């Protein structure tokens, strides 16, 4: 008697990846890796699990609440305390690595990292509790060239993946603080205000106004903030000028804040990169993570709630581990959201949804399986993906199986072929069939595949 049926679905916010999903993921990762390496970035990997003190206190209150904690084990299990946690992102582990291995790393350290992270967030379209991040970071320089090149690298990745309508929203954490101060928000409420402002694209101006007042911001200050943050789009230069007037009170002779000059320099430098024309100054962009110290950016595409990625400068994070200030800036692409949008827009090459093999070898007697294995080796050495049908079935059943899997060609090893040292190649789509020597079979199959793929 069988027991109750078990739930075979993955945990909420997690997913199984079937072959076509894995092929699509590998395709995107290959593009990301190739582009990042072309910019001189090196690979890095870190453990999925970090000491809990490494992660806590780095992301702000809301981020800390989303960390998956791991309870102590063995004799300490009964305490109910946590000493480890799954990594929340790849940036804090990078900062830990740089602090730990500073003497082994170059002064200007540039790395990319593509690994999964975990957040106890509410699942939504393109948002999961386990997801991959594709991070690229540069440490050791405060130059605006770093931000410009990161935006350029990310733009090149997205362009090569087929995205044409993306924009990189750009802001600066110091400019945010200056706007908050000019609007009359007390310094003690800056953090609360930024949390609310960061939700502007999700809950709209009215929702942000309500959340600002709920967090203690005076209605007049909230209205002043929304006048800046929800004022509509403008050309970058004009918008920066209006922001300058707002934070300086329009007074003549007042020094231009360094953050505005930094944004102007980033915009100028990106004109020489694939990000040219992609950046849009957006004073409402806040980025919720508390470790950002300078320029911040986020990728927006139409019809997507949320972003395809984001990042910014975080000059103080490494110092939290080492006591030594190390300037740093990074950009993170959200692989899951990229995959979702690419699927909806049919941006993947057709070959990614193709069969698991180029050719299936068909045999009809158990004693012929050994020859089939030898033939498969020859075909694989010719650069083909080969599937050996393991059972002795009728020809019609074997051809039906190959067709159902999308395998375009079948190599038939019947008695006559084996006796003559030949193989019959059948293209399932056209019905064309040629009998050739085994040594020539790989070339014949490649020709058939070329006809199929056009």
C-alpha cells in the first residue's frame, strides 16, 4: 500500500532547471564571461556559506531581515542560535576576500563572479529566493573611469544578448543626501527616507509620500522631495543644473557639490564606451543597500517591474573588515531576470532549444551494440554530439524516438551496413538518406545539419 503523495515541487521561490533552461543559462554566462574578460576582469568564487557576522550589518535593516540564517549544529543545535548564513549577495564576500588576501592581490583588482545567492524575499515575476548574480567589480581607484568602464562592460553584455531598449539610471548617494537636506529632512531620517524613495517605481508618488510621512518625514519635506524625484524626465545636463540649483538654494558663488561634478565626469567618460547614450540621471534612484557611498546605477527596460541589475561605488565596505580604506565600485546583473525577458522577447538563438544530440545511432541486434559504441566514438571525434539508442527496437519506434527528441539525423547500423563497414545516414526532416563509409559519416552528417540549419 502506497503512502501519501509527496509534494514534488521545489521550495517556494526556488526552481528546477530542465535541459533547455540550463543551455540558455550557459549561453548568457558565456557571453557575460567573454565580455568581462575582454575588459581585463579576473574570475573569483567564494563559498555559498559565510560566517553570519560577515553579512549582518552590511545591508541595512530590511536587507538583514532577508538573510537565510543557518542554525548551529550538533551539540549546539538546541540553542536555536545561528552562526552561519547563505550569502545575500557577492559584494560583501568580495570585500571579505580582499581584506583577507590583500597582500596577494594587485593594487588595482578587477574581478567578475557568477554564482548563486539567496534572499528570503517575496517571489515575483523574475524574482526568486535563489538566483544567480553576474558581478563585475574594480577595487583600488576612485577615478570616474571605473564607473564609466563598468557601465560600458554591462552595456556591451546586454547589447550582445539582443537588448536594444535598456537604460542605465544614474544617481549619487551624496546627491541624495544633499537633496534630502535641502528639502528639510532631518539627518536622522535620511535612511528612512531613502528606503521610501527607493520604492518610487513600485508604489508611485502617492505611495512614497504616504510612506515618507509614516516614517516621520514632515509633509512639507515629503512634497519637496517628490517635486524633485517625480518631476519627469529631462536631458542630463539640464537636470543636473536644476539639481544643483535645488541643493545650493540658487545662491551665486556657492561651490558646486563634488557629487554633481562626479556625475558629469561619468557621463562624459561613458561617451567613449558601449554605454554611450544609455545613461539617464534619475534623482529618485536610491538603491536600498546601505554600503553604497558614491555613484549608483540601475538597469531599466520597458515593461519590467524592477531592474535587470544595478550597482555603485562602495568605498567603505572593505574597510569594515580590514580597517584599511579601499575604494571599490561594482555592477551586478540579475541573471534570472535577464533570462525571463530574453525568453519573452525570443532573444535566444534557435539552436539552444535544439536536441540533446546531432545524431542517434540505431542498431537492431544486441550483439551489434559494441560496434555502435565504436562508431559513436568515431563520430564524436568528428565533432558531433552522438546518442546511442540502447534498446533493440523496431526501426519505426527508434525513428519516432529520435524525431520526438528533435534529433535531426539517425545513423543506421543494420546487418548490411555492418558487413560492408558503412553507415546509412538519414535526415529526418527531409527524408534524405545516404550510405557512406564510417570514416566519411561525420562529414556527411555535418552536411545534413547544415541543410537543416540553413
